[in-house]
């Protein structure tokens, strides 16, 4: 069980830079979003991209950590 947790954590850190680049809060006309619109767009993008290195959806603490890191970056 411990090895699974370590593997998930390592894959999370390996894949997070890829997902951080994918989430950008931009409007349809290319202008940056701000305020509640930016928060909503970033949350949706980070939730959609919370996947492990092998493409499987994350769950539990790994998903929460991924979303938190994505929102910060």
C-alpha cells in the first residue's frame, strides 16, 4: 500500500508541469480573465486535467493535491 502511495505521489509531481501549462484563464477574444471568472475557469481546467502520468483520473488526496498545485501555478 505504501508503494502505491509513493508511486501516485511521484507520478503527480512528474505530470503536474504538463497540466500547469494547459490551464490558462483566457476569454474567447484572447484577453486574460480576472476575479470569479478566472477562478471558475481555472477550477474547471484543473479538475479536468487531474490525471496520473499514465492518463488515469486521480482520486482522493492525490486529486486534491493536483488541483491545489494547478490552481497555485
